């Protein structure tokens, strides 16, 4: 399905602003439940794996060997991710697609080194000038290259950093940025508890899509995960965008403002080979709901199956009447 964005394909023309404003306005709404900024780098908010999507994006304290956790907090990977490879595909709304790759390796003397690629293809868009005359079609896409490292700081505490090279393009225009994450994670195996904190996407924009400087989606996160001793259930709670607590609306309650910064997920770990997952993000629900009752916007569900050294994860995220996002992840150890 082609989308029509008005504007000329030449730098500095009046139509350029219309093209960039139109597509940038779409980016946050199509990317994730996180706060919407008109930025060329909003795709960094997209959940990079089916498991994370099924948990409603509540992945900031998952330290059980899932290499994709390093996208949320660089301190989370530990020695159990050694050799882990993960490939994910996201079938987004309309003809938008995304792909993710993550790999981790334990390097003696350094710690756990992680690397990843995030890519989003926005499909083919129809261009038009200010008078509505067609000017042909063009494409848009985003890519981020990430390398990170984590290591033990003191007993049960790990620290980590990520570096990102980010590029977004719309037709002949491009935006580039350098960004970094820094995180810390405390894990207590005896109580099966992990608590984490991180600052994500802090950096500098090297070039922007238009005359206005594109901003990075900076995010301060706190995470907690707990696996119960007598119940095969992992519960995860993530607080995000904690640096910006502006009121949701004039009549919003304190509870509304708090829940707009919280994602909650759960995973029934029936066996190492079979898991069921669910998640809820209230901000996503509020931004996407179109029904007054029984609107499942913001709800995520999924399943994980392990077969002969391969892990297959599926996640579904409801976007109300817009449809749903389907995501598939395949993981193995090399």
C-alpha cells in the first residue's frame, strides 16, 4: 500500500518541509508506544524482538541470556549470552517492515561484547508538489548500527555502554546521529530478581532531514523483573521516559501520568522449551484506542518455543482498528 506525502524532491524547496513534516509525524505513531517526537530517529523506539513486543516493551530488566536485552540496557548481557545470535522480522502496518540482528560474545579481559543492527523500511511513498501534482514515488528507511560491552563491576552488579551510529533517509534527504547508552543492573540469582537503570539514546545529531535539527529520543529507564519461586511466572515492569513527566492532558490524574510511563509484562515459563507471554502498555492504549469499551490497543501476547538448539518467538501487538503488528524472532547459539 503506497502512502502519499506532498512535497518536492529537491533540497530547500517549499515542498520539502511538507514531505519531512508529513513523514516525521507518521514515524512516532508507527514506531512504538513511547512518547511521540517529530524526529528522524523515532524508529529507535521499536521493540527489537518478538519477546519484547509480546511483553508490551517491558524488557529493561530481562537478564536471563536474551541477547536482545542489550538494546534496552547495555548492562544486561552476561556470560550466558556467549555466542547468542538473534534475527527478528517485524511486519508493521501497511507495507512497513523492519528487521533486527543481535549477537553477543564473551571476551576474556573485556567482558561481554554485543553488536546489533536495526533496520526499518517505510515502503514506497507517492510524492506530490504543493498543488497536488504527482512528482513520482520515493522510499524512506532507517538503520542503526550498535556495539556494546558489559562487565561485572562488583558482586551481582554489572555495568555497560552502547554506541550507536544512526541514519534515516527520506527520498534524497538524510539524517545522521551518534548516540550512546549507559546502564547498570543488579541481579540476585537466589531471589530471581533483577533491577536496572539506564540512559538511552544520548548523543549528537550530525545532520538532519530538514532545516530543523532532528532530536534523538533520549530515554531514562528503570526496570524490575522477578521470577516467582513456586509459580512458573516471570513478571517484568519497566518505567520509561522518566525524565519527562509533563501532564498527559489538563484533566489527567496523577495515576494517568504515572501509567503513561509504565509497561508491564509477564511470561509463563512452563518449561525451557515452551513459554507464554503477555504485556500491556497504557500509553500505547491511550494513543491508539478507537473504542470506548473492550479496546485491546496496547495489549501484547506471544509464545516462545525451543526446538533442537533453535528458539522461535512470536509476538503480536494490538493497534486497535489499525490492525496488529506481527513479529517473529529466531535465535540460536554459534
